């Protein structure tokens, strides 16, 4: 089995994907079984406080994480945070180990399930960066929330979820937003933030979920086992 490296950004996102990898591995390999896993994280403050040169900073942090993961024996890496994938095209080709893209993994899953009109939920940065638009180019018609809705989703993620706060009010807000998308002809929802599964799940979503966290975990396990 290949050794999985996790370049963590937020504590919640890293924890959720680690749990998912282990749960999926049990179903694929056997009870209590999972591939070797190494997690590396810088202080989240280094990402949050990157300032106007945030892309350069994020690229440097991910390159440094990749080097540390490679030194630990990891054969490839994932990053359980959607927002820093804005620098994926800049750095992936020069890393010492392959970096499996979360957006590409979500696109593959959407294609497999025939989903063509998903609503994208994520941070303001993810919405503006076009990382999902590029991943889904010519394959689907992504639907974006309004600017005001995007701002509210951003506040939920950065003010609550990354700090481990689960709010019923926020869960209700997102469920209502998803229901409106379903009523307007949408066929899925991309949870384009690895913390969103804390407040959105199959029980409160009116549409099928493309959960980027779970999809990334499943893709990592599949890659680790395909050795």
C-alpha cells in the first residue's frame, strides 16, 4: 500500500478527512486496517494572515508540507482544504510527490454519477478563484450562490466551522439555500469546503451531495491501494 501524506490546513478539515480515510479503509481492506498516514500542518494563522501575497504564501507552505511529507516516507499527498487549491496548477508539477487534487476528484465523482447542474458552496476565495469552474469546464453548468449568499457562507466557514462551532442556524440557512436550488432545477450540491459536512449532510440536504471531504478520502484510499 502507498503511504498517504496529508498537508493539513485547518484542524477540522484534516481531522474529518483522516477519519474518513480510516472508515473507508476498513470497508476496503478489513477491520482496523488502513494505509500508513502522515499528517503535517503549519499554524493555520500562516494561511489566514497571508495578506496580499496570499497565493505566494500558500504555495510556499504547501511546497514545504510536501517536502516534509516526502521525507516522512509519504508516496503522495492530499490537501483537505479547497481554498488553497487555487495554487495547485502553480506548484503540483514541482513537488517531490504527486498531489491529488480535490477538485479533480469531485469532478470525477460528478461524472460517474451523471450530475450536471451542481450548486457550489465554499469560501469567498474558492468561489472567486475558479478552481471548480476549471475542473468542471465543458462537463457541467456550475451554479454559484449570489454574492450576499457567498458572503454568508464564507462567514459560516471562517467564523464557525474552522473553529469547530456547529450552529443550528447556519445548518438551517444552508438547507434552505440548497432547497431553493433544488426547486430551480439543480441536481446536486458541491460541499466545496472540507468543514461543510459538519452542518450539511444527507439528512438535511434536498439534493445529492458531492462531499469534497469524503470524495477526497475515498480517492486517497483508492490510490493508496492501487500499488
